[in-house]
């Protein structure tokens, strides 16, 4: 199963008409198209390795800097006005999520991946649509009580207030005036035969005072 979150973290002032077009593509086509186009993107979209062994890049079309380390993704607006973080913390069946092995980022041009053990790959593509994120599940979770709902759990951090817009889209708002400054959107899932599967986002612990508390987002896929 591949759980794909087509991530358009787009400040409103930088949004272009084509920015959300990736969310309207048929299941399975978005990552394939992004991979095909990655060789056509300018070098400014490529990931660069830092002295610390992490990776960073910029997406000028969306006004964002991206940094990838062992603790996941950190997004900063190019103006420095806000930050937002996303770290994979667990996966498994929705009622029995397990911690994931820490993965080190490996990059090639515009693509970056973390290998969290043999069963799970977390990957990113820096594209003109924004930063696309996906999860490839190579085998089912190991448990004595399997269910039909598989979940990927992420810890959120930063200065923006998360708010669910619907089951497949998360808004990231200014905590002072409520303005939407970025979006985490376009969740879709499909199996190895590219059959579309129902998927939804679940947010917990992200009340207005969430910065000082754990804040988690689950991406839940119905694989029945």
C-alpha cells in the first residue's frame, strides 16, 4: 500500500492556479509524473547535503525552505515569518500504532527518502506543485490482532496552528489572526494494483495551546 500525501504547503500570497492540480490527478499518476519531471526541474530544486549530513532545499515557487534530518522535515517560510515541522513517529494498524526505526535521509536530485526498517519507506519530491510526500508500505504491520485500517502517525511542531479542512486536507494557520499560511493537502492512497483506497486524516492534541503539548496527525487508510 502506498499512502501518498501530495503536500502543497503554499503561503496564500504565493499560490498559483496550477498549484493544486496534483490533487486532481488519478491515483498513482502524481508520483509517477513528478518522478518523470524531476530531471526537467532547475538545479535550485535539488537537495544539497549539509556538513552535518542532513539535506536542505528551497522551493521558490511556494516561498519555502525545506530541511531534512533524523528528526524529519522542517519547513520555514523564505521570509522567516513561520516554521512548521513534521516527523514520522509510528505506523501500524490504527488501534495499535508502533514506533518506527529512525531513518537517515538519502537524496537524489529532487527526491529524498527515509528507510524505516524493511517495511516502510518515507519519501519526498520537491516539485513545482510544492513538496510531495509519500509512504510506501512494503509489507503489512506485524501484530497478533490485524485490522482493516492502517495508520501512519506524524508529530507536528512549529509556529502554525493546524486545523482540518476536511478528511484529506490540513490547514496551517497563523495562531494570532487565523490566516491560512500553508496547506498539507491531497491525501490519497492506493494498493499495489493502483486501486484507490479510502483515506482520511485524524488530528489529536492540537488545541490552540498545542505548542507545549504533543500534537499528532494520523493518516488512516481503509485496506479492507
